C-alpha cells in the first residue's frame, strides 16, 4: 500500500474506534467501516460485500470487538487482492471467516482500554474537585483518542505486511478451512456460546433447520423470525397476566422447559 492509502486507512480505523464509544455516526458498523476501507483502497465493491456479510454477523455478536474485526478483515482482504494471486470471491470469503476470531482480539484490546479508562475517570474526578473544566475536557479527548488508537494502530501494522505474504497464506489454506466455512462455523459457535440459554436454544435449532431449506429467501427467514418473536412476546405477556393457568414466571418457554427438568 502507498503512504497515502495507509494514512486514509488509519483515519477510517481511528474514526471506527472512536465511534465504538461515541455511537453517533456509526463508523464502527461493519457495513460502514468495510465500505470506507474498500473506498480508500480502490476495492469498493469487495468492501461493500464484506461489510454487508459482517453486518449480518454483527447482529449476533453486537459490539464485541466488531470494529477491529471489520477493519482488520477488510485490510486482509485488500492485501490479498493486491497480491493478485487470489480471486475476489475467495478473498471476501476468507476475510469473513477470520472476522470473528479477530473480534476476540478486539475484545481483549477493549478490555485493556477500559481498564485504563478507569484511571482516566479518577483523574477527571480530581479535576472536577479543583474546578478545572479544561482538564476534564483534555482527559475526555484523551480517552476518546485512546479508543480510536485501539483500532488505528493494529490497522497500520497490518497495512505494512507485504501483500504477497497475505496472498500466499490465504492460498495455502485448504478449501475445507476457508471455502468450506470451518473457521466461520467456529466463529458462529463462539457467538452461540456467548448468547445461548435454555430459552434460546430452540430458536437456534429452528433457525439452522430453516436456513437449510434452499427455497426460503433471506426475506422469508426474516419474516419467520419476526413472527416467532411476536408470538413469544405475546405468550410472555399472557404468562405475566396469569393466562388463566395460575400464573408463571413470565417466561413461557422457560416454564415449559422447567417442567421437563
């Protein structure tokens, strides 16, 4: 990458990191971050495809390291494309596959920054006791900048990796690991492990079964999900009101599962 491209990538990464805390202009959202990375690197179409896919995954992992995953996977995709030894489809697919493991690294960096932010909060308290409002502002800017550097520094380090090295590494991955979706499957398993409860497992199973039916489009699956959510909320309200059955915990699915324990 050229120096100008690396600078533009660093700016996008900085904004994505800060927006993970500010949450005003949504630069940290995968669709926005990946699209901007694709725009500044000359791979806009691939950036949009990657961002759209990661945005759907982000609905499950929320903001658990999502900013770093989006930026880092976009850079890996661009480096692979710049290397010229892999096609666009494989570059996008592999970038999607490594996104969730990268989100774990993002979560680790987030924990470090928030630990440091605790000390910054105490420093701001000290400024408040002295009536030093400018000091509070300086610490506030420092804390937000730290969140931006949390993403910008790894992004710049990735940019200096030779494109050929990334391309060779991706091409060396067997099809069952990249094209076959093994890494992506492990990533989804990590998400389920974080979200799964006895109440949500039936919905996970039902979702995977319905997704295996090729005739069902994404719109159809979305409508089925909305319908199930509305049915569940209706049953939950009915359970809270007693429903003519002597009451309950307010969680109809949980009550049913408890009957079988």
